[in-house]
C-alpha cells in the first residue's frame, strides 16, 4: 500500500531519548534491507521494499557505501561501488540510491542510511587506509588511524557531503530535506581499540556537525 496523509511527509524528531512524529511518540520495527549491492539485489529493490512494508516494517537500514581500488573491474563499478579510488565516483550507485529512497517514501518506509563500513565488505575502512598509503591494514588497531588521518577524514567528508547534499533525480527533493531518511549512520559497526576511544568520539562529533 502507498502511504499518504498527515505525518507521511513529516520528519521524525528527537526529544531527549525518545523519537516523536508530530506530537506522538514514534516506535518502529526495522530491518536491514539488501537493496544497494549486486545486480540482482538492485533489480529487486522495489519488491524488497514493498515486502518490508507489507510485513509491517516502518524503518529500513541501507548501505550507501562502496569503495574500491582505482583499477576496480567493471562489474564492481557497475553494481557495487560508489567510488573507485578517492576521486572517481560512479553515478550508477547514486541513481540506485535515488530509486531506493523514492520507493521507500512511496511505501511509507523510513530509512537509516549508513555512510561507511568498519569492515572490508565493499571496501570499508581498509580501502580508505589503502588509498592513503597504509599497507598493514590487518594489524591490531589499524582502524584507529582512519579517525585521525586527515586525508581519510577529507575523503569521508567528500562522500558524506555528496550524499547528504544530493538532489534525488526522481523526486526532486534534496536528501537532507527528505523525511524518508529517518537517520544518518556514520559507520556500520564502528569500533577500534580502547586506547583510541577519544579519537573515535572526536571523529563522530566532527562528522555529525557536517
């Protein structure tokens, strides 16, 4: 069913530790949705979103991430990556994100949009670090360097700004102004060593201000 009416196009807001939609508390059932990576998942995205809504889900979590090497093969660039190397962006991924957000909005399904991955799946922090010249990305505490390396921070900001500032080619609505987006998640399973906790907290604070 398509969703219209009061609240359908309103932002969920935060008061203290609670979510509100209008003047009512907002509670939700959510799940991860495989709609962004691999050709088949992209082709089935609309059906996946419709099925989630039909099952009573009101929030879905999706990955708006994907980093590859500069010589990434065509199949990765077409169906997996937002960028290959820090400066080569792939519009196909952004167009898929446009479609996912537009369809979720039609179905009344709000989205948590994840902007990076702590793990090597689809690139992740190890790829950012390799771009920056780090080679021992499997060593203890390797991910700590991502949060303090100024080049990695700049590259992540580039991705964050490109996503949040994008205007959806299907709806004409800037992502930052679309209440379909329930929340931005800076990183999937963000973690690191105990020694670098303050650096991670500083990174989260800085990127949240963007």
